């Protein structure tokens, strides 16, 4: 059990990355942008994506931290599965530059009292952001440790007041093929869709992230807002969300549509249930280098103590 | 003539040289998951050179170009070099050389069984091509050719099967291999003596 609840173990992200590297660059670039030659704007857009240095006002949540070493900002921002920008791990970093996460609005529909179109700031109180250091386990058997910045999804849901018919929450990624080159190809059935049960969505571990390492999310990580469900395989944590829908029946999910025998609705991290084409018993921790050995994968990605009770009586082999 | 063959052979090692430079941090390095990068890179170049080896046969059949005639064996060996690297990186780096773990991993993972079978086919051809086996190699052309075709089909299958979503490259290799196998079958039924 590596989920530590002692504040002495909390590593602040500012201890890890020197901030000076990113300082002042944005204002300089903005000035260049106002010169408004096509070239300058283009350079500004590209640089803005690579180093979006907007600092967020964050308080670390001591309850959700870890003694494990955190992955570097570089690892987290250059090695991504975000097929909207392409299938290679480096594609989101290389081809995410055209995407414009601001301004952003989210359409809320379905079984809730407070539906409609919300600005990002209306949904997420920028002054209530917390830092949580979570493990992320990809279905491809690699993992990272990431200092997210966000708020519990439960806080947003309470604001939206779902009614008693709302047994599930469905999410959708924005569909912008002009800005997302991967969406111009039939890699998946676009737009990307995901979903949770209302209990999972309301669980205190479930986070809506708007930043990492104390800074706003970059495009490749799902700017401006994404889901983080640390006890489930990474593909559940849908990125760049612009639609939330409360519904009674179980939502469809993109990977389940693409390969129903390989990717289930629950998709809980489970070392005992292998993916049909590879083992899930062990994982490679990114950043462990050439000769780092694989480590055993933990049930519910090490969050069993917190979430196992959500699944009592459910056959997790059948409901993979 | 010889100089052209040599240039082609040297060029075929460029991806390997580039990979080594990347391993030492040049040209952007290998990224956050260097083990995966090396395994994927050597694997994909193994497939490319295998498919190229088999493409040379019909190419010679229609062009009768002397350079093309001499290329299949060296290019096949280049493919073997990449595939051997691919397998050794998987076994020694990814699985830390733990034989028990490797055996279980291969048995439990369908695309690894296919890849392993393809590797064994290619390994047999690679060993047979050494000087001491030269006579046997030359006298058993059809066996050798059958093994190379098997290795290529299994290799492409292995590549195709491990992908989460099918890539353009997997589709291209699959189509090429289908055409090459069909062409080969047609040729061998046309001229049973060859």
C-alpha cells in the first residue's frame, strides 16, 4: 500500500521543476503576437502550446500523495496516448500545437436540474484547485506518477444537481478535425466518448484536472479539462471534455465500441485479468530507464482500500 | 556492380546507426520509454527488410537486373540482424533475461507466440547461410525460401496483432505479403521444375 497520508511525504511540484525556465516567456511572446505578422502569430501559437506557463494557485492535498518518485514534466508532456493528435506517443506533443483550448465551454445535458452551456470558470472554481499526486496505469502496461491539479468531479456534479434517474455520467471529447489531425482519420469512431457510474463519478478520488506540475494543462495532456480516474486504465480518463450527459443506462465508450472483447466499461486496473493479447500482471514505470525492471501491477492500481467497496458482489473477471 | 550492392548494404544499417545515436541522446533521443522505442524500431525495420527481401524475387523475375539477383541473401541477413536485435532487446532488456518469465510471457501472449515462431524460421535460415552450411543452403533452396516466406508472414501477423488500432504500415505490409505469397504460389505452379 503506497498511498501515504502523511503530510511530511508531500513533494511540492515547485521543488522539482525550476520555474525560472518558463518565467516571463509568455508576456514576451504576447508582445510579439501583437505585432501581428502571420509568422509571429504562428510562432506565438506554437510556443504557447509547448510552454504554457500559466501558474495555477494550488494547494497540495496531503491525503492524496505518494512516496514514489514523480515523473518528469518532460516525460508527462512528450509521451502520450491522445489519438486525436495521432497514434504515436510523440504525436500529441508534435501535432497538438493547432488546438485552441481557450475559450472553453461545456454542454451539460440529461437527467439533471442544472443543465445548459457552462464556461470553464463557471464549472471549476479556480481558487479551489488542489494538487494530487496519482499513479496512472495505461492498459498498454506502462505507468507514470503525475502531480495533477484539479478539483474532485463530485464538486462539479453537485453543482449540476443530477436527479435520481442519473445512474451514469457520459463524457465527450471535443470534435475539431481542423485542429486535431488524428480526427481526420478513422482511427476511432470520433468523437471520443467515455463514461462512469454515478458512484464512480462521485468518488472522492475522481478528479477533473485542469493542470499538472502547478501549471495549466498542455494540449497533449487534454487541455483545458480532463478526467482522471486513477484506479482505472488510462483510456477511461477522457481528455478535452466539452460535453457531460447524465443518463440512466450505461453509456457507450469508444474503446469498447472499437474492440468489445478487449476493453470493458469498468476497465479497472486488475493484475489478475489479462488483456486478451497481453499480460496485465506487471508494468513498466516510465522514467526507470534502460535497465529498470518491470514492477508488479497492484489491484485497482494501488487504490483498492479506497475503491474496492464500489465493486462488492461484481465479478471483475466478467466485468473487465 | 559490387559497389552498388555495398552502398545498398551500408544504407540498410542507417536505421540501426540512427537508433544508436538516439540511445545516446542525439536526434531527440529515444523518448520517455527507451526500451519500447528500441524494441519497436528494431522490430519494424526487421519487418520492412523481410518484406523487401521477398519483393526482390518478383522484381528480378521481371527486370532480370543483375544487382537485384544478388540482393536477396544480404538483405535477408540484414532483416535477420534487426529481428535478432528485436528479440534480444525484448529478452534481455524488457524481460531482464529471466527465462521463466519470458517463456510464460510468450505462452500467454498470442502475438508473441506468432513472433517467436517467425523468429525461429528466420533463425534457421540465418544459421544455414553460414559458410559451413553453404552447400546445404544452396541445395535446399525451396526449404530456405519456404522458411523466409513463413517468417515474413508470421512477422507481419505479429506486427499487425500487437497494435491497438491498425496502422497504415500494418495494412501496407499485409497487402504486400498477400500479393507476394500469391505471386510465389502462381510461379511455382507455373514452373514446377524451378
